[in-house]
């Protein structure tokens, strides 16, 4: 199934670029869910020593958390906050897409400078993982709504996940379960924060927090 690695990674990056140009939060959450589902099967696609129980368990846990639980949690958060769109992002949507393309090109250039300790399933793994991490960071700093920043965090973690699955050949299960636990806790805490911010201030625009005074 290694021939499916490249299409999966290309899909992940296309989702990243699409997220940069969307304002509807529900659509962004659903796209991040589709990306998580695609990454859920990645451990099985890159397996070089056969598909064992641990890889299947990792894939199932990843698929359920990234594709079902996290999106449902975030969709519930936007319903509670009664917000539907990202309005007036710090960086506009067209500019964001153009910067995303620049990030993608830069990631290919940077990855060509790395020397990997062992072969990977695809030459696209390193540049696209790096691009996913950087685009996730860009979403976090360029969007005003807390929900969209959580989506950016999930995208960033997806890039780390690609690195872990493709490069941590010895103990990928331990590496990725640790990452999944961290991201689960982070998303849980962020969801609670979004709920309380919305309840207290009637919005989840993080720019408004700068106006708080003693």
C-alpha cells in the first residue's frame, strides 16, 4: 500500500491550503477532520515490517480522535459560542493562500538540506510534514477566532504526526501515542477556555482580550 502514501500526503497539503482560504469555521473543522482521517491510515501505508496489532491500534486511535472526537468537540464549541465565521483575519485569505504556497516551496528547499538517517516511504514526507507544521503555526498567529487557532494547532500536530510515523521507525507507537495524548489534553483545555471566554465576553475574538484591564 506504499503507493498510496503520496496521494495521502498531497491530500493533507491541499487541505492545508484550503484552510488558509476559508472563513466558515464549520467547514474548516470538517476539513481538519478529513485530514485527520487520512492521517489515521498513514501508519499502515508506511509500514515496512508488516502491519501488526500496534500499528492497527495506532491507526484506529488516530482516526477516531482526529477524525471524530476532536471535530465533534470543536463543532459543539462553535455552536455554544454562536459563531460561524472568521471575520477580518490578521492576514487576508488571498494573501494567506499565497503565503501558504511560499511556505510549501520553502519547505521543499529546506528539506533538501536535511540528511535523513534512514530511507522513508516517500520523498514527499519530510517537505510536506514541514509545510504542515509551518502552515499550522501560520493559522495560529494569523487568525483572530480562538476556534480557528485550535484548528491551526491540530494542523501543526498533524505535521508532527507525519514526522513521527515516517521517521520514528523504532518505536512509532510510543512516540505517536505520547503526541496524541498531549494534543487531546490541549484541545480539551482549549475547548473549555473557548466556552468560558464566550460565556463571559459574548465572543471568542482573542484580539478583544488585549482590552482587558485590572
